[in-house]
């Protein structure tokens, strides 16, 4: 952004506002978050007006004793959208990447996340139909992206402090050296932490679960024998399913 | 099948969990894509689409492998059983002559659907008229025995009421009960409990609401193509039904409890499923982890605001550098601990079983899904479209980013200033903020950046996700007759041992 600015603006002539790029970053991030709050408020008002009141009106039309399956029909089909999740990750990204430049944005991210959580609860319970069971094991893609943000944060945070803030104006040509030193330290610290707090516990758990699964299979066999199951595979009769004749062309 | 009007739905295990809304087919003003008179071939083609028959290989449909006498080795109600069901549908269709009235044809389709659900899938079907009698609602439930059958077919894993006596490590992490396959349909259900560590809800059924819903949807999704029904206007809408009592009870807790509370997450999972439970678990985790940097960050920010720039001390420099290091450590730990927590949930909710069982999914670099027709793994049908979508999405994102930069350059070139008192303020930051907000709000709704795949009619049972770096298209336990039949455990399990 600074790259674009110094080339596009005549007034700046290659400099940040008041020669303080950090101040400008602060101003930009704060206005961004202020706008996000405005958007969120607008979303709440829109949800209330366009969905909640509309639903209430329809339920009033149905009468007070309307069965629940009819009430459910007037709820929204979409439960939670992926864009909500993207917004939250992006906000987290602002905190992870630019917290050093504008430390107060972490507080704003926290507030936005809290508002989003409460809004989602209300939307899910009051405005949405019941979702079908969605079974999966991990937010793996999102986790990778979050990790990537953490890696980038090791470079952007010291970069902002060293190059954009007034704290290191007097460092002159040492700036690059200081940046590389701090960035490497951060990166090493990150790698150290990642290796110290490893997934070993989970990996062990995973292998134990695998082991346990085999053990369960054995136990299952024993139990099956004890329960004296029928000697054959389950048949249609076992399932109480009808055995229909394809040649039967009667009415159904 | 019961007919009539019921305001209070029956309680108990047969309580309906799913509803289909049919439009009033006698309404001639309905704009349905079906001609007034339907020829025999057209009728067959439509029925094939509605009942997933066009997905089956020809030989499987036209030469029925299943006869009226049940074969003991018959993989009952497995995907191959779709062929069995379809054989009957085709047999019935073969007697079908040209249908002279559209209404008759629609009545025939709906009749066939209800027959299929009630007689073939053994579900409890209740047909009711809606208020105003503009629509017909079909409520679907099942008995406990039927759920047990579905569980066995779909390889749902249960817990055996047996304590482990080997493997010290396993003892430490295992619950008091163990996972095993779903019971044989004729076995005594009292030996089995619900398929998660969190325990069973107090109900007469051994199945939780979540399991029942999942079993039910998976069950009829094998033979009914919802897309076709909805596209042709034969079903106006279909959805899972809320349990008002459970929902209100959950909401009451939800309002008062923090999302970091594990018990609340369990409750959410029991009602809404793993996807939503994990989403709220992540929200709770993020909020908890943001607390410390928020407090410290606000302090650092205030310190930098209070201190004039002309008096920057070494002490202040150190504070900022330390805060930078703190953010790096925080971001790393946050990600790490979420990963651990997520794995913990995954294990607790027995989600790992999917990845353990479907081994060929795990190590396959390409996405695969289970083909019920050929009983083999196959590439998802929309694979080509997915690649195209990805390419278009990437191009749009690049274009969007370029436009964003151009817009920023334009805004900066305007040199927007506002003078307050003696000081001039730069408005470019605010305008850029608006621009970023608008761009980030618009792009996700363009629906091109995210490759969602086709929207599944029953809401993501074939959810896209990644397991150990491989793209997994279908994670929910699905009938796998090849594994089921080849497994030596199965033979022993069913009495040979």
C-alpha cells in the first residue's frame, strides 16, 4: 500500500503522512475495523428486519397452534456461510500480521469475534432451519492458512517496527541488519516452539486409537460369539425387509 | 402410513426427523417442467432421474441379479441394493403406458416415492396437509429397529460395554466403553450404547438425535435424487426438523455459558453436528486466546500514544520489540493449541474412525467418492467442473487484487485532505478502508473464489475436507460392501467365530 501511495500521490512525494508510516497504518487499520463494526451492525439490523420480523409475521398468519414442522418451513435454509468464517480468519490475520504496528487492533478483533459469535448463535437458533449432520474431522485447510499467517507475522511485525515506525529512524543503514536479526530470532523462536510443543501427544493418541481399534475388533469378535449371532450374513429377512417379486406388476 | 392432521407429533423413537413438502399437484397453475401428456419413454426417463437409476450400469438394472428369493450373500441395502430397489421400480414402470395427464404422472411419482420410503426403506411416513391445504407435508421417521438396521448398513460404530484389559497406553486414553461395529440386526441392542464418549442423551433410543438424523438422511439419499425432485418442482422444500424443546434448552445454556465450556460444545455437537460444534469451539478458543494480547496490546498502544514521538527511549523500543516477539509466540501457540484441541474433539467424537476406516481415501492424492452403482471408488462427477471453477476463481481473485491496487492508486492520487483547525488530516486511509471492506465483502459472495462443489441437497453429507493432505469428498460412514464383505472380522462377527 505504501508502495502504491508514494507513487500515486503528488502531495506525499515519496513520503508517508507526517513522515510517519506507522501512524498511517494505524489510521488505516482503525478505520477498517470501525467500518467492520458498522457493517456488522448493518447486518444485525438487516437480519432483524428482513428475516426475523418477516418470520414472525408468517408465524402469526399460521396461528399460535401451528405445528413445529410448519414453523420450520419459514426459517432460513442457509445456516452459516463460509464467508463468515473467512471474515473471522481475515480479522485474525490483521492481528497476526499488523499487531506490532497497531497493537489495539487485537482488542478490536476480540470484540468483533465476540459480536460474531453471539450473532451466529442467535441466527442459528432463531432464524435457521436445522442443518443436516455435517461430519468431518478437521478445519485442515483453514488451519494451514492460519499457520501461514503466523509465519508471515514473523516477518511483517518486525518489518513494520523497523522500517515504518519512528522508533528506528536513527538506525540508518543498520535497519536492514536489525530487521534480519530480529526476524531470524522470531523465526527460530517459532520453530523452537513448534517443535517443543509438538503433536506428539495427538500422534500417540492417534496410534493408540488405531491400536485400540484392532483390539476392539478382537473384543467384538468375542462378544459376537458370546451373543451367538446367526451363522450367515444378514439377509433381507434379518432386516425385516420385504422380498418383493419383480414380476409382480401390481399397484403400489 | 398415517393420514390426516396432527398438531402434536408423537414422541418417542419414531418421532419424525425430516420433512418433505410437496406442492399441490392438482394446482394447474403450477409451472412444472413436465409436459401435459407424458409418453412412456419420457415417463421412464424422468423416473430414472428421480430415483438415481441413471447412475447405475445398464447390466445391473436390466438383468436383475436379485430375485424374489433372498440370497443369503445378498449385500442387503448396500449401494448394490439400489439396484435391487430400482429393479422393482423398473418392473413397475415397464407396465406403464403413456400417461395422458400430467397430474396422473405427478401422482404416480409421489406415490412411488412414498411406497419406496415406506415399503422398501422401512421408514415411518406420515402424510399431512398443511395449513391452508396448499401443500402436503411428508414427515419421515423410523423405529429403533430400523435405525439399528441403518446403523449396521452404514457401518456406524458403537460402543461396547466392555472394559479394556490390554495395552496400558490404551487404558489411559480410552473411555470405559469401546468402539465396535453396529449390532447385527437380530442382536440384542442392550449391549450397545451411543457412538461417542460424551455419552447418550436420556432417551428410550440408543441413538442420539444426531445419529438418527444422519442415518435417516444417508439412508434415503442412496436411492432418491433430491436435486431432480427439487428441480422438477415435485418437492418444494425438504429439511431436517427442529426439536423445539432440545433447542430451547440448548439456547438457554448458550446464552449464559462461554463458548470455551466443553460441555456446551458437546451439547451443540449433539444437536447441530460436528461442523457447527467445531466452528463454535474455534470461536471460543480464539476469544480466549485473544484476551491476553488484547490487554497487553491496548497497554502498548496507549503507551505509544501518550509518549510524544520526539522522546523515544530505548525502553520504549524494547517494549515494541518484545511485543512483536510476543505476537509471534502468541500466533504460534494459538495455532498449535487449536490443532491439539481440534484433534481432541475429533477423537472424542469418533471422527477419526472415518479416516481410519477409509484407508484408500487417506493415501489417495486425488479426490474420490464412493460410487453406489459400480461399488467402486470413482472421481467425483464434478471433478472437471471443480478444476474449471478453481481456475476461474483464481483468475477472478487476481483480477480483483489488481483492481483493488488500481483503486488504491486512484484514491491516493486524489490527495484527499480535510482541515480541522490548524491541522490537516489525510482521508485516503478511510477511503482505502471502505474500499478494502467492500472488496472483501463482495468477493466471497461472488461464489467463485471458494470452490464449494455442488450443493448437496441434504446439506453437506458429502462434505469436502482434507484428511492427511488428501482431499476427501465423502467422510460420513457410507456403505462399503467391498470392505464389509472382505473383512475377516465381519465373518467372525456374524457368527462364524
